[in-house]
C-alpha cells in the first residue's frame, strides 16, 4: 500500500468515527434543547435573532431571510408562526413604507429568555461534566465546523 493509499484509508476511518460521533450526538442533543412546545427549532432561532436586534427596532424580512439562509417565502412562514404565537409583530418600515419590519413582542422576549435560560442550564451541566479545558476545545471545534460550513456554502454559491 502506498503512502497516499494509507493516508486515504486513515481519512476514511476518521470520517467513519466522525459520522458515528454525530449519530451519537443526535440521540442526546435533545437534552440541551429547550423543551419548547410552542415553537419549532427554526422558529426559536428566528425569535433569538429578533431578540438580538437593536432595542425594539426589529429587522426587515429580507435581513431575516439572509441571516437564516432561507428563501424569502420560508422566512415569511417562520415570521407568520411567531406572529401567530404572539411573539413577533410586523410594522411598516418608517424609512421605506414598502418594506416591513419584524419586531419581537414583550411576550416573545419573555419566551426567548425563558427558553434560553433552560438551554443555558442544561449546557452548564455539560460544561461541568467536560471541565474547562474540554469545554474550550469543544467551542473551538464547533467554531471550526462553522467556518467549514460557511466555506462550503461560499464554494457552492460560486
């Protein structure tokens, strides 16, 4: 076997181990997600985005679509669900009356804080179990995974 073949075999073995690790994580990730009976995960992420917008200014639907890397139609469906739940509201953009701004409501802010606190507590138990060194390594690796994902999106877009 050549060095190139050994390297390829080693890479494939590592790929198998990563796939297995992802599979095992899929089974346990529910422990870290808030028990949110009112919102789907994608809706919860949209609510978090609205919560992080400048104090009550809200965001245009196009910005939400771009931020979440979904089509404008999908962003509209997510916003519709948040509006229906009373967690967001639509308003005309004072700077451009043709545009719509989406804002989080006080009920949405309260819900977002409650679910975030729940997720934070669950993740805190993971940090205690891993310890500081492994927690920082996990943060570093997840950051690298995000970079890889962003690079892949750029390559596919070009």
